[in-house]
C-alpha cells in the first residue's frame, strides 16, 4: 500500500481528475442537449458524447450507481464488483479500501440518458438515477420465453417469441378462441418428472399459452391446466377464459383471467391459479380401467367489454 500521506494526496487528486475529465468531455464534444422526459423526468444533460462511459464499471461493464468506489490511484468500479474482486483494484492491484468517488457520483446527477429499451420502442429519457428503476418496469422490456420444462434463455418481443416457440420448441399453433384438447399419458402414476404440454392460440389478434402438466402438490400428484397471456398484466386483464374437464356425468369448471408471461411459469403454477385435477378424479374421468390418463379439456377465451 502507498503510505498514508501520499495515498491521501492521490485520492484528492483523483477526485479532481474524474470531475475534470468529465467536464472536459462535455466541453470538447458536441453541445449537450436538454430533453423532455417521460413521467418523473427532469431537465439535465442528455449526451451521446461518451461521458456515460466514465460510469461503466470496468469489471461488469454495467452503469455504476452509488456507492461508486475507487482505489487510491483513482480507478473506479461498482459496489457489487468491489466484492467480486476481493477488494483489490483490477487495474492497478492496490487495495480498494472504502473510498467513494463522490465527484463521479455528482457528474451522474447531471446526466439524462435514454431507456436501454429504446430500440424496442421506448422513447423516454430519464435522469441517470431514475433510469434503472424505470427499466425494471418498462413496458418495452423484453419478455422471457414462456416455454416450460426447459431452461430457455431466449428473450424478445412477442412476435420474436411466437416465431421462436413455433420454430425451436415445435409448439402447436392454433387460430380461434375455443379449444378442445385431449391429453393422454400412458403411466399416470409417474409424476416425478413433470410432464409439460404447451399450445399457443391466436385470438383477438393476440397470443395465449395453454399449459397442461403433472406435478406433485405436497404428497399428492395432480394435473393442472392454465392460460397465460403473451403481453403485459394490464392487457391480460382485458380477457377472461374458462376451462372444463369431465366425464360420466361429472365435470370441473374453472374461470379466470389469464396471467401475463411476465409472471414465470413456476410462479403461476405454485399459486395454483388454474384448473387443478386430483389424480383419482383424473383417472375417474379417464375411464373405468384407470390404466392410462385420458383427459379432454375444453375451453374458451373472451374479451371483457
């Protein structure tokens, strides 16, 4: 480590250097523009001249938010990466200590940046410290692939995911707002490895995912069918659906609102927000021999006025 006195001098100089570099970039490049933001925005510097690059963590390359740390030589990094590098500066190998880069945090206050999802349709511009919160709930942020039964990492907008489900997961695609599906399982007693089935319906110009699966609910094996909407929650609430299964003069009926694919498949399943059929009743619906599962699930989707 550098001696205490020189370390203090270096730290003071690094604060000045960070601020001077940031201001110099503002002066030497194109004149910063001031842009009107969406809700919660304020006036500030909306610049594409590279100042925001100072705020990129050299380890994870993400934008840094307070506390921004620096080593005695002025190299900066984010608080998460400070832990990852074991408190050792990845640039000069000095111990990081607990030095805050207040100058860089102050520079960040003056910046306004476009939403990360600008290319997907979001035209809002936000103060630096509001941008992250907005992006966590931005309606233009990509959706996760709704396919269940595999760890699929694909993300994208709805048309991209529809094509992905069809081409890569070979999911059945149907047009119409009513359906009549038959599910057959040769060994209904085995549910240790969950069985998933997914069908996509194009209805009212939107897409809906019909899930059917077997899993353990506590100690009891059950079957469950539910619908998810390929869009945001506020749009999903504009629709309703019903599911019906039965035989031998008996039936189960479920009616609900489709869940958005913003909610993970596991979250919807674990909340039991759908038609649940106990195994004994499912076998009763399947026929007297009870040797295989044969369930016919009918349903309807409609739009609420």
